[in-house]
C-alpha cells in the first residue's frame, strides 16, 4: 500500500529533469499517486514527453500557461473530464524577467513586478478555486514552492522575494478560506537548487556554495528532498497541518549572521 494510492494529483511546473516539480512527481508516483501534468508550451511538452518515459505509466498532460486567459480554466475542465475528482495540487511555477534578478531593487519596473506576481503568486488562487470543487469530500491538499527570500533580503532575488511573500500570504488566506471544506494549503520553502529558473538569479552559485559550507547539514537540498516533504504534506500524514511554510533547506534558515 502506497501513501498516495487511488489519489489524483495535478502538478504544475515540470520543465525538465532538474525541475523541483519533477522530484515531487517522482516521490508522488513512487507512493502510488496518479499524476496529471501541465506543460507551459510545445517546447516544454517535447522535453516532458521524454521524461515521462521514466514513469511506470503515461500521465495525463495538458497545456497551461498561467498568463494566457482561459488556460487554467481549460486545464481544470480537462482534468474534471478525465478523472472527475482531485486529491492534490502542486504549484511549482515562478518567473521574473532576468534583468530584474540582479542589480538594485529600487530599479524594479511595474511590468516586471506585475508579471512576476501574476505567474509566481496570483496563479495559485485560481488554481485553488478550480481545484476545490474537485476535492469535495476528499481531504485535498495543496503545496506551493517558496524561498527564504520572502522574509529575508537575499541579494539578487529582488522582486521574486516580494512575490514569494505574496505566495506565502496567499497560502495562509487560502488555508483559512478552504479549511472548512477539509482542504489543506501549505508551502515548502526550499533551499537553493540548481534548476533552469534558479540559474537566472544573480550570484546563485555563491548561494549554493554558502549553504554547502555553512548550513547545519553541510549540503544543498535536492528535488528528492523536496519531493519527500511534498509527499508528506499532501498525504494523510499531514492531516492536521495547514497554512504553514515548511523549510526544506538543510537548516540554513535557522542561522543568524
Ligand atoms: N531552484 C531553487 O533554488 C528554488 C528554491 C526555492 C523555491 N523554488 C521555487 O520552486 C518552483 C519551481 O522552480 P524550479 O527551481 O524547479 O525551476 P524550473 O525552471 O524547473 O521550474 C519553473 C517552472 O515554472 C514554469 N512557468 C514559468 N512561467 C510559467 C507560465 N507563464 N505558465 C506556466 N508555467 C510557467 C516553467 O514552465 C517551469 O516548469 C518555483 O516556484 C521556484 O521559485 C526554487
């Protein structure tokens, strides 16, 4: 018996084999879940098509670019038609224009700020709204991905830090709103991991080195570490946990200067 047997989980954010969402997908599939994946565009579809060959079954997949009107709605309509219900939702989606992820925060543009927030924070809200009716009576769980730059200043993280603060606040408001329906909403604050998105952040390799040298566990976390924590939060093991931000960061965030 797997922890996620007979459970359907929609996962947003697999781009390639390094994606945190792929680590989460592997952990959920190993635990017996039936996963459904989005792809942002056709280029990413091709890359994911190759990846899913590694899974024991071919997952249901559909396009969804969260900036395109109607895409999130169409994704959930397709999901409803295919499965009729949903037990879990993973939001592992973020974006900010590269030129905003280095240099002075005071230079942040409105367009960059708005886009980063739409993709990285706001999109969780319509996803949860559309997931909720499919989770009725099923004790559903939602997990999103944050970073410590939401609460402490991390050089170069700039407007993504502000978007992550919004994402974490969304998590608490959604947890309060959807809790009476038995739906739990949590976030994982992951330590730095070398993914395509992360490499766009100015000074990222220095951050990786710092965690390896100074964190309590003296290593960087992996998508597998995050996958196991997401499995915990989405499973019945976390039945009393909602509205929380769980750090999966080798303990880095407990350290002072
Ligand atoms: N890598 C890290 O160091 C780190 C640390 C903490 C949190 N996170 C968070 O983890 C999540 C996943 O990032 P990752 O590091 O695995 O990188 P990644 O590049 O593998 O994943 C980012 C995903 O966001 C998706 N995305 C971007 N714009 C989109 C749009 N308009 N519509 C739909 N999807 C869109 C991409 O398709 C991609 O799948 C993000 O929320 C990121 O902020 C990453």
